[in-house]
C-alpha cells in the first residue's frame, strides 16, 4: 500500500524527501559537501545563529537541562518559561502570554477553546494548515472566504443568524504568497457583525510594524483584535509559539487548552533563546531595517529579470511556475548554480500554482543577493521561465 502511494506521488512529481544540511541555517549552508546560498529559511533576522541568542540557550541548558520533564501543570514551570512569557507580554503590550511547543499546537489548541459546536468560523482560503485543522477540531461550522476578499467575507457574515457565535480566522502574513491580511478591514467587519478575530502572526512577529510587534502593529489594530498567536521559530530564531492577551484569557487557556495541558513544555534552552532574541529585536532595530533593504534588492532584481511575482509585501517572494515538474526543474537548476530554494508543490499550495518560494534574511549580503540573481537569471533562461 505504501509503495503504491509513493509511486503515484512520484508520477505526479509530488514526492517529497528529506535532505541533510551539514551546517547552521545561515545565509549560506553546506549541502552535499558544498557551500550554497540558502533562500528558503524563515530565520528572517538571522537570530538562530546570533551569539547572544546561542549563548542564552547554552547557559540555560547547562543550568536547567535539555528537557522540561513534563507538562507545566504536572512538573511545574521553569524560570526560562516564566521569563519568556513576561518579556513576550511586554513586547506585545498585553497583560500576559502563554507559550507552546509549536505553532501547530497553539493553533489546533486555542481555536477550539474560542468556539465549538453551534458556532461559525470564517477562514481565509489560504490560511495555514494548522489554522484549518484547528477550525475543524473545534466542531464549529467552517466556511472559507476568498483570499483577502472583504466583500465575500461580509456576504458570509450578513448571511448568518446574528445569534450565531462567529470567529474570523486569518494569517497575518500568508506563508506561501507573502501578502498581508487586510486586518483593519477585517476588524471593522468583525465589529459591525459582532464577530471575534483570531490572527496567526507566525511570519509577522519580529519583522512587521514600527517596533517589530507584527502584523497587528503594522495594520494599527492591536487594540481591536484580542486573539492572536505567533511563533518563536521564525524571526526569533528559536522554537515554539505564543499566545498573547488578557490575564483572564491566558488563565482560561491554562485550564482549557488541551495542546497546552497535555504537552511537555518546550526545552528551557529554547525559551531562553527566544527571550534573548526579543532583546536583540528591541536593541538592534537596524537588523530589521537591513532585512527590508535586502528584500527590496531581491524583489527589484527579480522583476528586472522578468520574473512574475505575487503581490508579496514581505520577505517571502514566491515565483509561480505552475506545474510541479517545472518547479522541480527550476529548483534543481538553481541548486546547480549554488542556490538552495526547494520547489513548493501541492498540497502545500493549490493545484497549478507550484512555485519557488524565495525568502531573504537580514544576514544575506549584497554579494549573496547578486550571486543568487545571477543564478536565477541563468536557470530561468535555460528553462524558459523568463
């Protein structure tokens, strides 16, 4: 059975496999015994290898060990977890926060605590898989609105009974397209129709907004959207996730969220690393500015080469090529020229929208970007993508 399934995937150019990188995920990595430029990492600010962040993880691990022992309700909270949640709440401007072992766990755990059977969830068509799974686990009726289409969202809101508890669910930055949700418009509709909003700010945390607080700060809706989460594994360079909000909401999650109650707490070293990363973000705003300069340099270079980009507003710059085999061929051609950017294919993205999803970081240099653009020019011309 397994072999037949894998063979079918292979025939459709959808078979996936794991590759080993023999170095830290910096702007360059060692792959197949050679150094290549990495253009697929979510380590946007380069903090996964920042010396202060690494040292914080090492020091905490020496003091508290490599694991947390159990769920925090069973084994207790360690100081690195409590410090991280205090610093996160200060960073986000909320009364409290709660951390999870992964963003996926946060989404499948928190959404069912907000709404259940008899409720209605309206989710953007391109929501992350973890959001969709969380919606399904809630038992509420799930309806999908067209991507970033506020007219469609309003029609769905107007059609329902006003007595139906309703939750609008969206990403802040959409991970495969790089565009930003119209959060101000969503908040306005939510207020008009008495709905709640839950935002997954995994890709916005640390990079969007005047101080890096994320997509809610960027869209000036921090006081209007009470429910949101973010990850510690992207711009913050660690692992795990958080939910920020009122003390009552966080206490409610501690008592109701199965993905928190029944999961071993994240390692203390990763919590300490995330705390250190938040301090770097606050103390070194130039790092975020450098990320955006690099993003603009790469985006402008791609457009000059003739690549057709999505309406991205972020360091995520997808190149749509359509069929999975074309994406695979382009990824392989790029790798032959020293650039590692794997093909993204269904089911991660909709059919006929396979792509190369380029991501840039603050640690890429101008030379890295120029070398990558040369590779993209050669590979694109060879395969007639440009």
